[in-house]
């Protein structure tokens, strides 16, 4: 560039001309950045799904907070000071919840971006990254049942991640209590709390956490591959069977509820209501476990059928 400019201008190369050329070429940081490629936390391929999931999760959280606020205000009618304090606390809690949700969703999608779309590369002798040569023979024969649905996999990852965080770090969420004006609540706050879940339930949390963590890993691997194979089907069926076994043990074991009639009576202020609610709550827990077992068995049957059909598909042989 200096030679060309020197020839065009008819001047010899000096410090001023060198400075002008370097200014035209831009700063070293900007030039170096052109060799790094695009860098982002959540790339354009995952961004539309990220926005969709974030809107859905935030909408559900907002609706839940609005319903909770409405129920709370219905118990504080007639006391303006209490109503104002309740609204302020609810707004503060909502902001904290929304920020926590936003952070967790961003973290999950950032991990997915790194795991799914990191460029496969190898180093040459000089240490420069070279892109792998694409071979059409590397294409895998796909049938519609074998294609991984990105939306379902990401929602499952979010659900498993949320379950791990809540049951391991915030178990106090599963409690109820009463506070100002005798109003009762579900969740956490500055009131008298009674745990909803017993120690018998939390005995199974480490095993459930292991299943959820393995499910997240499997979903990430599937999203990266883009299709199901025999190993993936077998792994998922194994995880489903383990989940069914855990649900069956929970159903046959001690009560998963830590609620007592006395605690319900204290909270509700009505012994008759408390006595009638206990069997309902117990049956509700049993119903959830039976549904988990039923849905788990249906998944085992469905994925076993897909595994059998996948083995019968003809193998792709390039010409």
C-alpha cells in the first residue's frame, strides 16, 4: 500500500505517509477482530427459539404472580396499608423471579449454543484453525420419526434444569402458611410456614436429579446430532424405566406429604375443612404419581416401537 501511494503521489515513503496508510487500514484491535469470526452468546440459529421460550416462560410466571396477588388481596380487603404493602412485596418478588428466570434461560441457551453450533475444526502445523472438508457421504439417512424436534428437546431441558434448581436449592417453595389478616399462601415469604413435602420425598431427590441431569445431557447430544439412533433410543428408554421405578417406589413408600391436620387447621382456621382436605391432597399426590407411571410406560412403548422400526430402515449406501 505504501509503494502504491508513493508511486501515485510521487513522494517518498515517510512517517506521515505510513501513518496515513495505517489509519486507513484501521486499528489493530479492529483488524484482529476480522479474523475471529462472529462471536455471540446466543446465535441467530437459536435466537428465534430463545425468544419464543422466553416469552412463554415469562408469560406463565406473570400470570402466576397475578393470580397469587389477586388471591392475597382478596384476603386483605378493607386494610389499605396492608394492601399497599402486599402489592409492593408482590412487585418486588415478581421482579426477582423474572430476573432469575431470564438469567437461567439465557444460561441454558448459551450452553446449547456452545454445545450445538461450535465449529468442528482441527489445528494445522502453524496452529491456525481450518474448517473440515464436507463430504456428501457423511449425510445420514433420516426418516421423519428419527428427526429430533428442537422445540420439544429445549423445553425438556428447561423443565429438567428448573426441577434440579428448585428441588435441590429452593425446596422451601413447597410450603404453605398464613400471615397478615389470617390470609394463607403457597410458597415462601414472611409468614408462618408449614412444609408441603415430607423427608420421604426428598430422599428420592438425588435419584431424580441424576435422571434429570442425564436427560439434559441426552437432549443436548440429540440436538447436536439432529437425529435419533439406536444408542439414543436405548438410553432414553433406560431413563424412562428408571423414572417409572422411582415413581412406583414413591407411590408404595411413606407419605410424601408433610402436612398434618393440625397445620391445616391452624392455617385455614377450620378443623372440618382441614379434615376433609387431607384425603384430597393425598389422593392428588397419588394421582400425579400414577400419571407419571402411565405416561412413562406410554413413552417406553412409543420409543421401543421407534427403536424396532429404526433397525428395519435400509442403510444408506453411496453410489
